[in-house]
């Protein structure tokens, strides 16, 4: 497959857009940040045309100004997605879980080096003696030695995650060996982040969804970021598609996978969340941001390192965030990708450069997912060079 870079199509852009009927902007409209609007629309259009996904939405915030652009169809036969389109953000949920950990560490409810078993005794011992040594920081950096998924039976079609249970986590820990000693390697793990949400819930003595609402979504006014949709929100939901292009049903998150991948959100909500992250010198939430943006585990010397490089080379791990150190013209980036029920998404921000970008497509396409990560990282380098 030939990858079209932004630069390689510069001379044919407008001819291509005219031929496909894509609007290049409303004449006479005053733009708050014309350059941001231009780059966002251009990159979104090229990715959409190149990979032929049903729909794509992209949004960015730079120095407090935002731009959002959608193309294609949010639902089959429907209109293009926009800032209010509801979508499943998959594993971007993990970055929210990491932020909740940072908040609870900042207020003294937990410590980053606290043992999992101190908060959840049923998850604190096992066949491998190293289970007793798993700390919250090991879980949040994918370095606890846990597998990617909890082995489980397939759930019913209308509730496929129902068979992922806390009892199942406990049983696995009590009968299986960790894949490596905690803190010595990195293996991408949904299993780990579901354990993290359980531990945080136990520490705060309230259900994890309520904890996330209290510390993130409610203070920031993120009304469309939730684990359970209202009927009105369901009417704005982006339709996901499988690898064969067939529509996938929306299915419930359940009460267990809330740490790893169950959230719904909108581009508008996510850009609001990014504005909070980019306020790095602000006093409101300063301690939480400091903890959340730090690099805790550097790649050098770790063995193994697996499952972390699809959207850009991982140099270090934060609390759910993949840290990419500055390289060439590209600044420091914190990023996270996610995929669930036929939707792939990617979010990245440069905390010292005041810019963040979110993008989502509504079809499982690994080629498109990797390309959009590359495009977003390139956009950040273009709009906020070192």
C-alpha cells in the first residue's frame, strides 16, 4: 500500500477535493485560527480519501483555539461526524484511568508505589510470588507482567464483555505465572488497567465510574464522556465497522472493563480535556498534571517491550500515556491510541508546546490507524516545531 504524505499531494490538493466534492471551507467565514483550520481539514481529507473509511473526524486545540473537521458518514447513510458525535474511544480510556490515579496520589488517597494487594487483597497473592509485589505504578505503566487480556469465555453477542469478571482476575493470578517480574519489562495489558480501576475504586470507596466523573468529567463539563449512553446520546453515536466493512453493534461496557476501554466521548469533550492537560503552568490541578505527565519507566534496559509502538515509538511510559521524546523537528509528545467495536482513535499532545490533536475513524483498519497516528504526530511537529 502506498502511503500519501501531506507534502506529496500539495500540488494536487484542490483538484482532488473538487473532484470528490469535498468542501474546502465556507467562503467568508472568519476563522479563529486559520492555520489550525487549514491543517486539520487538509490532513483529515487526505486520510479519508487515501484509506476510504466510512467516516473520519479530527479535532485540534492550539494555544486555546480549537478546530474540528468531519468527513464521510458518522452512521450508514447519515451525515459527516462533527464535534458532538459520540464515539467509543477504546483504550484512550486508560489515560483517564491514569489521571484518576494521579489525582488520588496527589490528594494522598493512594501512593504510586502502593501494592495492589493492600487495596484489593483478593488480587494481591497468587501462584507467582511476584504477584504480591505488583504496585499501582507497575500496573499503570504496563509493567506488571500481566497478559494483554484475561483469558475468558466469549460472552453473548449482546453483552460480549460479561464474562470478564473480578473473580476471573483473581483466579488467573492464583493459578498462573506472571510473564515477567514487575518493573522489568512492558507488555500492553487491558488486564492491568482493569485491575487499576478496581484498586482505585477500593481506595476511594466508590464505584470507579463515579470516581472518574467526580475527578475529571464533571469538573471539566464533559457531559458526553460516560460509560452508559442516554437515548439522546445514542442518536449521535458513530457507527463502527469491522475489518470486512460490516457494521458492528454497540454493546454495553459492563462494570469491569471500565479501566481499560469502556468510555464513550465526543471530539468536543476530548478537546476540552486536552485544554486542561495543556494548562501546564496553571494552579488548578497542578499536582495532578505534574504526576500524570511524568515519564516513569524509560525503555532502555527493559525486556520485553511489546505492543507499544503502533502509533509512534515508545521511549518511556507515563500513567497510561505513551511518551515520545523529542526527535528532529518533533517536540515531546504524550499519546494514546484506542480501538473498540469498529472505531479506531488516537489522541496526542505536546505539553510544552500548547497543542493537542484527536482523530477517529469508524472502521477497523490497521493501515488507516497507523497512518493517522503518523499524520497526527507530523501535524504536531508542523504546528509546534522544536
